[in-house]
């Protein structure tokens, strides 16, 4: 007879609603003196269990794959009211495993489509201030990695990435990626790279409109940083940005500066082979083969021609690479053939 009285399984919609009710409870009333510690612990355990169930619906488990209809129901209810906001705000109150589950739930929901639309994008469009909360999460050592992961998923949506790019938060990243905690600094660096490479047209517009302050910070604080890892990541990111076709106008502007040439020539002298290689390809793309070089840039290259040619003759990779050797030979011929240009 026991089988007749089994509780009916909760629907995805019901699970989201119960999750939301508990998030409201912990956001507003959980600190009341009238509520015992044991009662709070009981409710927290139930909340963590519900978040785990949400994750199981979205990702499936060892016994079953996720069901598309259930995922749609969950997503619709999740974004119908402020469940995402409540989850982000209450995240510090959860235990570590529940934080991980919640982070994965948020990540999955960014990809859920309802009637061929990314439902999360519409919600975030109306709640962009949540990005302020996520970015500032890098200042909380316990929450930084969770909020950073959520942030990278949210900026998959172009309009949300644009919001972050155009906000004052972009200036904070130059601090975050040099934080003493290696894991947090690396996470912030990954987010910074995502912001500056994912959405090509938006990135090109941002770099054009913010060229002066952005590259002043990028050069002085990252490319010329005393920290090897910071320099390594920065020169690689600069290569990804400037040698992308969508940023051709920005590249031309960057290549017109003798200070930028000086920085790159110094990076060519780095002891790190990885930095040298990225600097070499930047030097090749921006200066050596640039038919539109400014006369003062050409003059500097000619003045340093013998040093550059000597460096290139000794510059070798650890493993033989035909393409690299061909690229190097091209740069050698371009430097050798340079002649002074008159100022227009």
C-alpha cells in the first residue's frame, strides 16, 4: 500500500518557485531573532537541495539526459520573476557545493531558448545592474570565482558585454588582473579577454571610442608590468585584438606611435620565448610590413636595423617550424629594404 501514497514529483516550475521562496526568506527575514538557528539550517539544507535539483534538470544525471520541455519550463519560471537576482545576492550565504551548483545553473540558463529566443538575454537587458554586482564580486575573495564565472556566461550576450565595456568597471579590471591572489587574477584576466575578443563589432567600437585611456592603461600597467604572467597574458591579448581584421583601424592608430614601437621592441628582448613570439608577430603585423608607416617610425626602424637583423638571425624556436622561419625571413627582407621617408 505504501506505493499508493508516494509524493507526486515536483514539476520544474514548482521547484523554481520553492527555490525563489527560500531565496526571499534568506534575503529578507532569515536573521530574525524569532527564528531558531536549527530552523535556518533546515531551510538552508532544503534550498541547497532545490538548487541541486535545478542543476539535475538542466544537465541531466547519471541515469537520464536532460528533457528539453522540462528545461524550457524551468527557464520560463526562473526569469518570470527575479529568481536570478535573488540567487546572485544570496550566493554568499550558500555553502560551497551549492555555490558551485548555482553557478552551473546560471551558466546553463544563458543558453536556454524559448520560442527560438535566448530568454536570459531579455531578462538581463532589463536588469543590467546585476552586472555591477557580478563585476564587483572580484573584490570578495570568497565569491570572486563564482561571480566571475557567472559574468563570463552573461557577457555571451552582446548587449550585456557592451554594457560592461562602456561602464566604469572596465577600468577596475586593470586592478583585478593584478590582484595578489593568483586564481582570482587569472579569472579576471579570462573575463577581460572575453570582453575584448568575443563580440567583434562591439569591441571595435569600444576600442575606437576609448583608445587614449585604454591603451595608456594597457601599455603602462600590463605590457610594462613587473609581473611576468601579467606581461605574458597582455602581449597575447594585444596580438588577438590588433591582428583581428575587425580592429584594422585601431591597429593602424596603434602602429603610428613610436612609444608603442619602443614597447614592442623591448618585449622582443624578453627572456621568455612565449612573450618574444607574440611580440614578433605584433612587430611583423604592425611595423615591419606596414606600408603606411609614419616617417618617424621608419626612421627608428632604420636606426635600429643592425640590432634587429642581428636579433632575428639568432631568434629560433625550440622546435623547427617552417612557417615561423618563412615569416622571419619576410621580416628580415622588409627591414633590410626600408628607406627613409619624408614627412608629408
